[in-house]
């Protein structure tokens, strides 16, 4: 067993941390407490982490960043739409 399991655990936990916010935002459409700048920069950053994971061929990074990007982009889109 190598240390890759650490990556899978970290990826799972950090990705799951976005699920409650995404669910709440989708249900309520309330984005007043969400920073547009933070989510814009964060979403772009996750996109770069995804690219980096692809370059490294690191499946924990690839899978988690695809999911995190989707969740963050959803929240960002809702912030742009509902303010």
C-alpha cells in the first residue's frame, strides 16, 4: 500500500465539504452570504488543480476536482444569477 490512499481520503473529505453549501444554495437560491470574488477565484483555482491532476495522472486529484469544480461552478452560477 502506498500513500495514495491519503489522497483519496483528502479528496473525499474536501469534496464532500461543498455538498451542504451546494444543496442549501440550490434549494433556497439565497446567495447573499456568499462572496462572488472568493467563489470566482476558487472555481478557477479548482480548474487549475484539475489540470495539474491530469498532468500528474493522479486519480484522486482528477476525480475530486471534477466534482468540486462542478459544485463550486454551480454555486458561482447561482451567485451570478441571484446576486
